[in-house]
C-alpha cells in the first residue's frame, strides 16, 4: 500500500467529483475550457504523490520539533521549507486563480480535493499555502491592479506567503472591538499600530516575504465593525522595482505554544512598535485595500472560503485517521467472536468484532459525509462564479452562504469524533505517539475554534443566514433536499426508506425554524443556536448520504464493494446518527430557557 | 481563591458525602467507630491542601519533562518524588486499609473523595499511589499473612510502590491469550518469564522497591483465563530480614510515550530475560498469591476497584476543567448580548452569553453527575464490606458489580466531553499549553482505554452483569431507581416532573434488556452493547441527579445559590441529555444489524 492510500481515498474522490458532482461538465464553460477529466485527475494524482512523499514524512517531526525563536528569527525544521518548495513546484499556489496572474483556473471542487491531500498528510505545513491562497484570492478580487501585480504574483509563484490578521488579544470573536489603528499619510499610504493575536504563519523564514492582510481602524470612522478597513502590510517593504527593501515595522512578540497544529507558527505580532523605522519613521506601512470602512466585508470574502477550507482540513484529518484505523483493525489480532469460548483457537483481527466495525463505520459515515459536504460547497463556489445563468449563480451564492457555517462546523465536530474513535480502535497503541492518530486528534481540535468558533458559526447560521432575504437561502436548501427525497422515492426500497426518514427531518427544520423566529425574541431564538447548527448539520449530511446512495446506484459499478460500503455507511448514518436530531429539534421547539435562565452565581 | 478551589468543590463534596450519602452514619459500625464527621472533614481538608500545594504545581512540568531512561535507570523530575513523600506523610497510602497493617480504615466513599483531589491536581503523579493502593488492597485480601507482612506494610508506609501486570504486547483486552510462564521451583517459589506491556509505574526510582502483581501461567494448567495464576514479583528481592537484597530479573525494555498521563511512567517490562540472575539463575522470582489458576478472579478484586478509581480520575479531570472554565468565563470580556448592537458599550464577561452558559452547564451536569456516581459506588463498597445485614451486603455487592462498568465508562466518556467544552470556553487560549485545560483533555483520553476499554466494559455490563443471577443485579438497580421516582412524585412540581421523565427511561431499560436477550442470539444481543452501556449510563446519571435534587430540597439551605445550581444542572441534564437515550433505546429495540452485517472488504 502506498502511503497516499492512508491519506485519502482516490476512489472516493473520483466517485464524488465525477460520478456525483460531474465536475468534467464544468469544462464546457469558458473559464475551464482548457481543462478535462485528464487534467483534473493529473492534478489529484500529483497532489497525492507530493503530499505522501514530501508532506507526510515530517508530520510527526514538525509536531515534536515545533518552531522556535532565536534572536527574533523563527527557526523551523528544514523539511517544512523543502515541502513548501515542492508544493510551489506543483503549481498549486495558483490552483483556482486566473490565468492572467499565472493561475491554473481549476474548479474549486477539484482544487479543494487536491489540497485535502496535503491537509491529510500534514495540516501544519499545509497552513502556509492555505493562508497564502486565501490571501491571494482576496487581493485578486478586491485589490487594485497594482496590488495584484505587486503582491499576488509572488504569492502565486510561492515566493511570498500570506496571512490574515483579525484577532487581537482582547478581541477575537468580537471583531467590533478591534483597536488597531491606521493613520493616513500624505503619500496615500497608512501607518498601522496595534497588536494582532493568533496570527497563523505570522512569522517565519520559509518565503521571501510575508503579506499580512490587516483589519484596522482609520481614525474618524464609525465604531464597531462598520469602521474596519483592510490593509496590505508586508513584513518587508518593496522597492519601486519590486525588489525587497527595508523591514517594515512588524515585530514578532512571541509564538503561541499549541496543543496541535504545531508545525505552523502561530504568533503575536506588534505593528508599529517602532523597532523598525521604515523610511525613518515608526509605524508599519500599510496599503488600503478597497474602500475605507469596508474591510470586514472584504475580509469575509477570504473568511468564507477559509471556513470551508477549515472544514476540508478537519475532514482530511478525520479521513486519514479513519483509513489508518481500518488498516490497523485488519492486521491487529485480538480476542475471538463472543460465540467462540475456546481459547485455543487463533485470535481474530479486531475488524471481526462488531464493536470495532461500529467505530469504523461511524468514522466512515462522518468523514465521507464531510468530504461530500466540502466538495459540494466547492462545486457551489464554481456555480456561483461561472454558471451561465444569473439565477443559477444567485442560487449557488445563497446556498453557499447558508452552508458555510455548517461546512466549517460539522466536520470540525464530527471528524474530531472520528479521530477520537481512531484512537479507540488502536487501543493502548493509539494513545502513544508512535502512531499518528493521537496527533490527528490534537491537530483537529483547533478547527472548532479558529476562523470563528462553533458558537459564532451557530449565530451566523440561525441569526444571519437563515433570516437573510426573508429566508430565501433556507428555502433553497429545503427545496434541494426535498428534490433528493423525491428522486429517491422513485428508486429501490433502500433509497426510498432513507428518503422517508430524510423527508421527516427536512420538515422539522422548516417547522422549528419558523417557531424560533415566531417568538419575536432574538435572545430566546438564538439561545440554543448551537443545537440548531448541529441538528441542521446532521440533516444536511444525511441528505448528502442519500445523494451518494443515488449516485452509486446510477454508477457503472452499483454492485461492487465500494458501492456496498457506501450503502452500509448511509444505513449507519440513517439508523445511528440521523435519529439524534429528534431530541434536538424537540428541545428547540420547546423554546428551552435552561441556559438563558442560568445565573452566573449558580455555577 | 486558593488553588484548591480550582480542583474540586469542597462544598459539593460535603453535600454529596453528608447531605446525600450520610457517611457519618457509618461511624456507628465497628470498623469506622474511631471516625467522626470531624475526622472525615479533616482528611478532605488535608487532601485538598496537599494536592494544591504539592501535586498541582508540577502538573505541567511532569507533562513537559516526562520520565526518561538513562543507562537503564528512569529519571523523573524531582517534584514527583517530593509530592509522593508528602502524600506518604498524609497517611493516605493506608486510607481504607485495616488498622492491623497500619491502615486508617476510612470508608471508601471518603477515601475516594480524598484521593480525587490528587487526581484533579495531577493525575500522572497520582498514578503511583493509585496502583500501590490497589495492589496493597488485593494482597491484604488474598495474600498469605507473610505476604501481607512482607509487601503490604512497606506499601502502607509509602516505601514500596505497586503495579498490576496483565497486558502483553499481543494480548491486552484478550487476557485468555497471555503467555507469560511461571515455572514452579523446589523451594515453593516460581520463576517468571514473559513480556508485559502498558505497565503503569512499572519502573522508577521513586520508592525503595516495586511490587509487581503479575498474571502468568503455571505449565500444565488449562488454556485461556482459567489457567492464569497471580504472583508477587518484586523489582528487588528481599533478604530474610526484609532488607533489600539482589535485583530480581525484571528488566525495563522501554517507556511508552503517551498523549497524556505523561508524568507517570508506562513501561514494557521483560521478566526472566536473564539480565539479572537472582541466586545465580535466570528467571524472575515470583511468589504465588492464593491458589494456582485463580489469578484472574483475584486480579479482578483489584481491577473492579481500579475501574471505579479510573472513573473517579476521569471525574476529577472533568471537574477541575469545569471549575477553571467557570473562572475563565467570569473574567474574560468578549462581545455583547445579541440584543445590544451598540459597539461602544463595554464588553461583557463571556459567562453572560447563553452559549457559554450552555457549555458550563453541560460540564457541571457531567462532572457533578459523575462525582455522585463514583461516590455512590464508594458507599456501596462500604455497604458490601460492613453492612450489618447479610442481605444488605449482598445487595450492595450486586449493585456494585452492575455499576462498575458504568462508573468506569461514563465519566471516561462524558468528563472527557467536559474537558473538550472547557477548551472551547477558553477559545484560542484553551488551545495553548499556557492553560491547563488542554492537558486535562489529553490526560483524560486514556480513561476510556486502560483497565478495560469502553467496548470491554459494554460487554461486561450487557453480557455478564445484566445476566448474572438471572438478572438480579439489574432488578435491584431498577428497583432503586423506581424508589427514587416514587419519592420524587411526592415532592414539589420540579422533582415530580423529573420523576416522570426518569420513570419512562427506567421502564425502557427493562423492556430493551428483555428484548435483547429474548433473541437467544448472543452475537446479536451484544452487537450494540456499547450503545446499551451509554444509554443505561445516561439513565443512571439522570437518577443520581434526581437524588441530588431531593437531597438539596431536604437540606438546610434549599434556597441558596448552591441548591439553585444543583436544580439548574438537573434541569439541564433532564432536558438536554436524558432525551438522547430515546434514539439509543429505539436502535437497540430494533435489533439493528448494521454493524453485524458490515463486511471488512466494504471499508
């Protein structure tokens, strides 16, 4: 077995991208006309190979020997730089970007699948290109032509890396409370002063330069999020000809020492502390992106894709843990069937025990369900950007808005649960650092926190996305799910049985959502938003499992073992997982006030 | 706030031990006649102080600087030895043991509460006395008077430490497959050869000697677990006068490097490798405990108490994480109520957000519910050993047999979930090693694995405990729960409401258990044993929450904030948690075959 086979399943990706999402049809559109199934497959094969050969081997070393600071300079084990150079050679820094800047113009669904190989192999090292891609993407959409030339091109080439600088020590979830200042200068630039916390890839020597995208306030603007503007603040300023010039006044205060994701630096940065004095004056030089006071909207352009990318990373960690625990369960002998009381018979591999199969089936249903969700979101992004009809683009946009908090949160929760089960399948060995699964579990724990916590995603879903445009986005989702139910009714008994269960759950989403907002009391409606997020997430995954069942039924090999595995995982999800939403919807429908009524002094 | 206030709640312990379990009544019995409420409280106060002053301060250091091996000798940071010396000074190595060997004869419920302070403060360092206490307890019950004199007395004094050596590299859950051999010698001793894996506290220089309790086979015995015998195998042999003599042939092969619990060594040991040749011959000298081929039954004497102790440790880790996240939530300002759209108002502490209160209430309901369970089991142990009437001792024995897998598994699952929520409450800070909660989460992950995995506990509950003596143990549990329901019916509206919900769940246990065993097919009945374990566990905790509500109602201060907190947590558990058992019982009742029918080749 090549090591890439323990990262993701090439067969599952082919199934999802081709048999289900039919990404090759996208090549009929002008943007993707240069592509074909062959180019898509070649990209996936390349990603699998480079991930296995260059990213996976140092995953443990990057965790054990995390970056350190030596005289203000960050030291990283050399394998990280070598891996990122190999990544740059694949051209994938340019995956989805426009040809005009040297991009590959890959569909997002394909690019997400390609990148997932790297996330599965080494989520820490993958953080550098992850942030760089998001940064480049934002600047390409919203930067001036000059900014694109100056900053995006070197990022596409893998020479500069990017960051996003939102949080401050006193303000993470509450962006309204950011205090970093941006003073306008006569030459049109700004001088930035403030402290940014939790900045991933915030300092290192893995690239020639670091392009920070920083949220800050121009004095005189409105308070709260309406007064935030977005700036490019490079670590090293450039000369007029684009060559590296003086150090900008961006200072590494310290590295955060984390539970996981240790291979990627996570930093506390001071802007404008006066340590460096570019052009003879204190303050970090920043360049405004877009209009003043529109920073948050622009940043959300990056953050929405980043959130789906976080979900993809969580999925990839869950997926590799699943594959490793299947491999372990097949080769580890232990015990006998409960009906065999003869201790002289040989031990059986643990996959023979139903409880181990439970733990493997649960993982399979979580990770393959999550992968379907993040690739579906990638496909929606492609629709949003390239569907010929305006109405289709709008539909994709709305669905994507609604699904983004789910695509971020559901994999972060359930693929972490998958990693927990992967440890359990390994028994005592899984608790040691000799096996990969404990690190996947630690790494994955971050995903429910960064880029907006679970609770923030819940408020986003129920407080913003469900209500936007009079509920139009939710209506589209319910329609899409009901259309699947209708198709499945006409299929064989198995799919029809699932359809009945899904239909009931879909109806409950509609009823419960109306009931919550009929209160006219946002505090009450939103009090249990996390439960709503989790319940709707489970129904969405159930929907995508039914979609997968219909796709295997319609595939060229509906009777093979891959198809049987898909049906078994769907059955598992519908019998073991979907029923969990019943009590959740009951709780929401009861407008439960337990958390609202709890007083601080009672803890 | 003293640091012990972030470990456990002294008030909650007083409530559970006195207001609820009325442990002072035990002093009416001869065994506990020397004790009083004052001596119990003094022990708890002493434990809280020593745990906070000597165990908690090096919890992080012991994790960061885990033990290493240098020329075959284990090096441990000096704080561990200092803490264990302080522990020995408390006298708690002798907590529950007989006065005849220098023991304190504390009730188990009180001793468990006292020891929980150390587990909360530093579960790694606590592993040494944990294993020593279990070992001494077993030998006191089953060893010869000479063995008690030789091995138990030095353990009571904290001079020797103990271990339990069951697992081997090829056999962990499957004890039937142990292969370590014990060859009888002419002098009545045995020579032991074999390899033991996952031996906690298996080597160190923290005590003068290490007393291993080893399961091994005497040649000619029956295969499987029926052929296992138990031996004392000391690291260092003793001269006839009890002084340390030659090294026994027990060799440290290596330390396991774990995800958590890092302060305690976990070892691979070779017995009889020939490195040491005591009395001129290879083979580790062992002394038979009890009868040949009765080893497993004896070891279970230790293991049953150890399993409840594991549950107590899981609870303690959950409890301290809960208290730390409450403290954090009270002082961390972030954001505003959802109804306050004015960004110029001050930020509120995060405990003001309902979603944060949800995470705190969930933790409270888990950790206080788990603590009630493990102390209840301690109380049952006291009944089993000292109840004046034979029938009461038998009742306690049966209930304890049934509750042991639940007391081991439920806290391991749900107090880990509590630690996960504690991280989430801390946000990004919780993901760093600057805060304690990430370590608690890592440490706690072991508890579902060691001393019998979750799946093993599930088979024990449904396959053995539920069916023992024609279901007598389960019948006793159902009776006990129904008695609480009856008492609560007569109480106020709140308790009566909970009683109705609990009564329904209790009835379902009875129906579902009958249905599973009515199949006459053990493979089918046991296929989903883990779900059964989890569902019954949730009902048991719900029962103990109702017990707590009745106890606060009957207490001297039913209207204070502590009582209000208990009622709120009970309400949370009944509205948010107990309903989860509905789909679990449905699944069990349907005799679901999903995991049974899954084929290995479909993964």
